C-alpha cells in the first residue's frame, strides 16, 4: 500500500459528473486524521465535506476554491511527513497523466435505478452492493416528499459489505403516484411486498422521517421481514410535527414559496441549492403528486399533529433499534429521540437538522454500520 | 436515472398525452397527418420534420390535414377555440405567420378584451424558428419578439426537451392564445423527460447556471450557446449566471433583475435581429429598474439587421456564437 493517499472529487448521487471546491478546511502542512473533514465540495444538488481517507499530513492542495473538477479528479494528497516532496510530485504527475474522467451519460455510470411491479404498481428502486457479501440486506426508506436520492451520501457507503436497496415510496420520485389508502399501513404493506418482489426475506430497515414511521409500521405488521430498525429524525415517535412545513410543502407552487420551507430541513440552510429546489419543483409538478401528497398529509398529519405514535409498541417487538436525530431538527423535535424505551441506541448529532443523513452523512453512516454489525 | 428523449419526441409526447386526456384537443396543419388514407398510417411521417408522427393513427379524426392556406386554417383553429375546442395548429415555419397576422393580432389576441372577458381562445400555434439550417431568408427568422409585442398573446420558447413537454402541456391547458416556438436546431437534442404529464408554468425563468460575475439572459437555442461560453469562461475564472426566461410573454422580470442586482453586469443573447428585440427589451428593463446595480454597460449579442443569409459561411457568421458571447462577457467584466 502506498504511503501517499489521494483525496479525490466524490460522486454524490448518480447524476453527479463534476463538483466545485467550496473551500479547504485544512491547509498544506496540517496534520490530519482519518475521517477528518478536509475540503468542502459542492455538486449541482448539494454541498458537503470530503473526509481524509488516511492519517498523515496534508501535503498538496491541487484545486483552488471555485475550481470545478470531474468526479475522481485529484483534490489533494495526504502523506506522512517523511515522504519526500519529489516522491509526492512524481505521484501527482503520474496520477494526472493517467486520470481520465468518466465520459458522459452514454458510458456505464455504475448502478442505475430499476422499476419493478408491486401489486400492479410500478416502484422505482436502486440497488447497490453485492448479495455475495457477508452482511444482511438493508432497505432505505425516504421521508415525505423525498425520494431515493435522499440517500445519495449514504447508499454507497452502507453497501460496502451488504446489498442495500433504496426505493421511491408510492406518490414519490419515479414510482406510481397512486398511494391507494394513503396511510402508513398501505405504505408498509407496499414495502413488505417490495421486499418479496426483489427476493429479500428480511432486511435492516433504515427510515428517515415519514420513512421511519413506515419502517415502524412494517415491523409491527410484518415483523418477520425486519431484522432491525434505524430511525432517523423519525415520525411515529411523538405527536408534534412542524405542520407549517408539511402544509407549505404540499401547497408550494413555485421556487419562491418552496425555498424558504426547504431551509427548515437543514441546520445549515446554505445547503439548499437552486438545483435542489428545482428538482423538487419538477417532482411536485408531475401529474398525481399534488393529490398523493394531500392524501398522505391528510391521513398522517391531520390537525397539526402526527396521528400515529408507535413509540410504546417498539419495546414489545424485541427488534434492535437505533435512533438518530439532528439536534437542530426543525421538522420533528429532537425530544422524540428519547421517547423509545427498550433495547435502543440513541445518537443525537449537534448542529444538524432534519436531513441529518445528508448533513452529517459520515457520522450517520458510521453509526448505522456499527449498529447493524 | 430518468428516461432520455429528444426535444422533438418530447413535443410529440405532450401532444399525444394531452389528446388522450382531453377529447377537445385537436391537431391541425399542413401534412400533420402524413400519408393518411394510404398504407402505413402507423408510421406516416407526420409534419415537415415528423414531429406529429404517429398521432393520426392513435387519435383518429383529431389530426386534420389542412390545405396550404395558413390564413385559412389558423383562422379556423382560432374560431374552433372560441367554440370550445383546444386546437393546436402547426405552422411549419414562423416566417409564414405573416399571412395570418389579422387572425392572430386582431382576432385571437383581442377576443377576451373586446368581449369584456366573456370569450376565451385556448388555441396553440406551433411553429419552427431559427437559423442554422441553410433554409434561407424566408425560413430562418427568429420572430418571437413580434408576438411578444402584442398584448393578449403568450409566447413560449423552450430551450430543452424537459421544458418543451411541460410548456406545451401548459400551453394546451391555457385559456389564452399561445405562440409556441420550436428551434429547428434543437429537435435532436436529448434530455431527461418524465413519462408522466407535468406542466411548467409561464413566466417562470430557469436559472440554468449560477454565478456571481456576469448575468447572461438567453433564449431558445442561445441558451446552449451561452452554456458553451460559460464553461469556457469558467476556466478563465469568470463565473456566469445564465437565465433562460422560457417564455417571453409573460416575462419573469424578477429573476432577471435579482440576478443583475447580484452580478452588476448583463449580457443578453438573442438570435433575432437587434432592433426591437428581446435583447433590447431586457436591456431597457434592466437599465430602467436596476441602473444602480450596474457596474458596466449592458451588452447585446444578437443577429444582424439583415436577412438571414443562405450562404453557409455567412449564415454561421450571422448566428450569435459562443465566441461572441465570451467576448461580450469579458468586455463587461473588464470594464473600468
């Protein structure tokens, strides 16, 4: 193994082909530890930090603030202080002469989403990882108004030693916009049927927000399908919820109405890029989405509160439970993190908001990986 | 990843899905059925460049081939719209709309106003526009500005497949006359387009690229030229913001003004002739309403005050190029 480690432009989500450097958090000559955030990077959709892959000294910064690099492009180099400058220069020259950015969409860009028919309706999902690996399968379930791209910072990392599925719930993403009864039971039954359809007998469920309440409901209605529950900023654990956000999201018809709402999702509202707002507007303008969201919000969050609180039933299930929350969550209060009794691990992350799996992706990924073992 | 189709397929799909949804939607124009009555209806060409291909077989009786008389069938479409249909009249080249100005300017555009709000005219007039096809001076013009001038008309200039489908569906559902203009050089452009129906509202600009140095407002095909220029300028350390208004009437002035308030510099790229153009319109708007924000004179990159030439070399020279946009952006960036 080389004593010289690269820091390269990450690939966040299937469509990312290049990213912009927003700024360095470490300077040349600084000692860095594996897992420390080194440089801030922004894709069209989202901003985040790249971590050091190894412990050592940051020896080179090969991109300046505002530079745009293709995915895989060299941002910096970490090496031991003992490695000579000449060796590092040679390594960089070698990397740059051999580096070819991935070609456009025509080329194989790795995994792509698939569609599957479940109970007569199409569901879109993305599978990463290998069923031959040792870990048990995992399913990621997004929240209200979200889709499988909410896991863009998590999916690949979690799939290091298992197959991991992420799906679009009915009414969301590119799945059917027919939500049927439009309640948690209907969504949970669809998730159970999805697992059957892709041939997974039981899985670790990871649910965010409304997806957490869906995961809980799957565990209650189909306990044999659930190995464990990881609930992130989850619904279903208490009655309070920011209904201003829910109602605003359902009714927002343009960018100016939507953008301030989305700022509530993150502790750092600068993470709401124009592309994120535009993507959500495109989703909201699809035929059937307005109806689906009204039906779901009417059933789940009527009268300014969550209509389904399942915290008390969790202990009786006997499933391992991990609860993760952003301390600054402005959608569902962090107090709900402590509402669960029984065999529960709780991780509360400071300075993070409702989309904690995006804002603190590395922490969330590590917590889930440790938890499922 | 979402499915990719071309601009031309996006228009065809919007027509097909709206015809399936609403029996009042009809398509009429010269050769739009294509080979009707003969074997091979399923695959008949459908329109001069095949945009309406396949619609005749799927929606029998609602794709109407008309005589070569634009003034006749555009008038008929407007009349049918007043009586409850939702016609989409195809006019091949926008250059030919000249013979229908009375129907469009004095009738369709005025009915709602002159009948005291009691009449609606939900007609869509589709036409190709733009240079670059060696189609000579009578088939290459860029005339959205002329329709934009007339109150009562809505004018749509999509620059990509996603917008083409969503804006055409919005045009068909809109209760006012809409001039829907398709740049012929964009027909083969591919992009991600949802399979479902969706609409893109009028008067909402798209911010195609964000940047803080110079605002570029561009229309239709010029959005692509602006993107090409911006990618080049990025390498030179100049960060452009590109705004695609998507509709010239109504016009999203807020997005343009907010951007110029941020950058202080404006370049407008418009394939039309320069006089009384969208370029001069937006330059006037910004000069009047955001003067205090401007750090440099506004620059317009347009065609020439001359007919579009037929000669290859001259036509290429006529069309605003990425290089001309780069030069204009640099001149406002470096202005002291």
